[in-house]
């Protein structure tokens, strides 16, 4: 029953920054994991960053300290601040949410995606 809506994508010059946001229809306390994935044309969808209910975070290696994921439990939102963007970051970015119980995934939810384009 979780619905996710992304915003904040766009066109940016190499070296620039963007901030992506995702709003969830569920309360943050009912969602165990939220994160961002991305998919470039001709490539597999890949994890960018995740944040857990205990506020632990992890990032893909290609982030290299450039991105920061955060959440606002009161507003049921998760954000991704992206700095030092390069053309290789061009992709559709998808918000992701996961509900887990006893180590089993009860539900996995995806937003529709927002386009990020980085020019040289």
C-alpha cells in the first residue's frame, strides 16, 4: 500500500549538485528501508544509497563521498543530496521502500523515477 513520488531531477552541469526527494504515503515507522536506485540506458538498475529504520546508511562504491541520504520521519520523506555530479551519473533515479519482518521482505515498492542528466 506504499506509494512513492520522486522529485528534484533535472539537467545540471558537470560538477554541479541536485537534491532528490521522495514522499511516501505510509508512515516512516512502518517502513524498514528506504533508498535510491538508478538505471542508465542499456545498464542494470543499481543501488545508490539506503537508509534504515535505525538511521544506518550505506552507499554504493561509486558515490565516493559525493552523496548524502537522509530522511524526515515526520514528513515521510527521504532525500538524496548529490554533489560533484559527472556525466556518468546520468540516469533515471528511483525511490525504493521496503517492509521487512523476521528477515523476510513483506513488500517492496518503487517510485516512477526522476531523470537526472549531467552534461559535460
